């Protein structure tokens, strides 16, 4: 019973800490410069653009389901382990 209370208290504390992050636009620290403009770019990228993952980093999912079962073909790379001499 006491262990359950401790676990519930730790869970509540974890949820409280997880919810206390601020949501404000990012700004550079005073005295710091923004990153240089990339070669070939007309303007410097914004913080939102830098934080948005590219398509290559987060590809779309392909959720094509099998409609019919198919017999597995032989796999030429599915070889038994080699016997090693002692």
C-alpha cells in the first residue's frame, strides 16, 4: 500500500514537471549572433524552419495492407551458421 502511494506520488510529480515547459518564440541570447546564411539561400532560415524536420528525416508511412497471403520465396542469404574449428 505504501509502495503504491510512493509510485503514485512519483507519477504525479513527473506529470507536473513535464507540463511546465514554456511555449515562446525562440530568440538569440543577447550578444550572440544568428547563424550565417547558408550558401545559395536568399535569407537566413527562421527558428521555425530550422526546427521543422525534413521529409527525409520524417518520411511518410506506407500503410499498404496485404490483401492476400503469399508463399515466401527462397532467401539466398538465409544460410546456416558456419562450423568453426576449435
